[in-house]
C-alpha cells in the first residue's frame, strides 16, 4: 500500500535536480489574507543535530474551525550551502502514510544529492500524528500476533474485526476529535501554512509515494502557489481498493523475484547457487505450521509475518544507505538465521501504548483508504487475488 516507501530513494532524489533549472522562486500571487498573516517560522539549531535547524508550527486541529484547538507540527531544515546561488526552500515528504519527513531530514541528510543541498533549503515536516508532531494516542497494543493478518476462517476474520474495533475505540477515547483530522484534507492546509511560514515564495515540493497524493491534492487546491512539483512513485487515486492492492501485489512480487534472481548468482548472498525461491517457500510453509522463535520479541514468528515484513522492510533498497540500514543484502542472512531457529530479523517490532508510532499510521490509512470489503467473503476474494498475483509474498 502507500505505506511502502520508495525503493530507490537515494537514486530517485536526483530527479529533484530538475528543480534547480527553474530559476529563483516567484512570490505567490493571489494568496488570501489569512495566508499572508501566517507567522514566519522561527528556526534554531536542533539539540540532537546542531547542523540542522528545528522549528514548530501550531495549526488548527480542524481547519474548518481556524480559531479552535491547535496541534503542533515538527519541522527541520538543512540550509542551502551556496547562499548566493540559492533557489529557495524545498518541502519534502517521504510518504507512508506515517513517514516523518522532519526526522529523515535531520537524521539522514545524505539522502539528498550534493547539488540539491547546494541550491535549496531542504525542509522536512512530520505530518500530523507522525514523528514529533502531535501524536495519536491509543490504549491497546497496535498488533496482536495471535490474530492472522489475512484470516482464512470466518472466526479469525471476526477476531481481527473485533481487535480493530477495540483498538479504534481506545484511540478515539484517548485522542479525541484529533483522531478524525489527521488525513490529507487537513495536511494539505498544513502544507500551505508551512509554505506561508517559510516566507520563501511559491512551493517547491518533493513527494514520494503517499507524498505524491499530498502534492497532487495541494495542486488542486492551490494551483497558483506552486513553483515546482516532483512526484515519484505516483499514487493513482482513481484506482479501486482491489485495483490498488493488485498493483501493489504485482510490484512487491516483482521486487522479490528480482531479489531472488540476484541472490542466486551474487557472492553477497549466503544462498548463492541454491534454489532460493524453493527455500523461501519451504520456510514460509514451515513457519506457518509452527512459528519460529524470535529472541527479540520473545514469541514465535509465522510465515505470514515473515512475508509481510520482508515486503515492508527489506525490499525497499538494494543497498543500505543513510535512510535505511536494511536492504536486499539483509534478506539472505535473515533467512539463514530463521532456518537456524531465530526469526528475529522478521519479527514485527511494536511500541508500547499509548505512544506507538503505528497508531498514527493506522489512523491515516483508515481515513484515506477505508477497506471496502464488508464481509468475510469479500475479504477472502481480495486475499485470493493477492495470492495469485504474489504467490511468494
């Protein structure tokens, strides 16, 4: 789904070089009086990263009630190195939903190309409910390993439904009205408030995956306040739920099969020369029959969990980089460890209530992409399609 981050982040960021070619930013025309009154952002060195600047922006919890309660957005900035040839500010969103862009800018500045760093102030923000922005708070764990993510029986389907409903109730009780105001309609208004607070003219936007949707929605609402949009890993909002899931399943399976082909011949993979896909399928079947112990979480890991976390964690990058330490290089060793009785590398790591970061991701996903399967039969139809399209994952 859109929470899958871009698989070629460092390489793809080079497309943002096109931003440089457009010349200095023009001032936004036709801005409303409200936008002009947005206070300028105040920056200071981040305590944990002195070379990076930090700021906080207060915005309405509900933009339809601009004088109502407020929430906080965390921002970070890498100032342009060549101040004389500086083009402007570039606002960055790394997708998700749930990717905290301000933390990426602060903790992994090397993902941005040197030329981009020279000509732009790189600005990241943690969207609502992510990173260091005002969080969603819930009273129950975000994940129950005893419940299948893709249940094959109506009883397990009902267990999953009951778990999700109980989790949602706890989030509503602990978070209040904010829970229903963390999706794109509010975030697009937040983006405009950030642009106005930067005092730097029209918007330069670099959005990956879910960030392409935010960029497109901003363009629909504020078409005259844009200088440049760079959208990578485009999310097609016209797809139905089955269409979106099918497209993601195909992409995931393709990535995994390319990894397996690489692993079969690469000296960097410990499974070189073996039937990698057969080893994988046997591992998944064995873990589904009897979950493999994981020392880091103190429980067993199923084949379904191995598949899910391989897709969401390991297939994103062919090599480790400043943004992520896991990559294709990690899958082979992780499989070997699991075959030897420790599936820790495939275990789902969760935070404790009430501040698990997964809560914000779940809330955004539920608002943006509500599940259309209203019964076990419809749910199984989706699952069957996915298993045909992506048999290994």
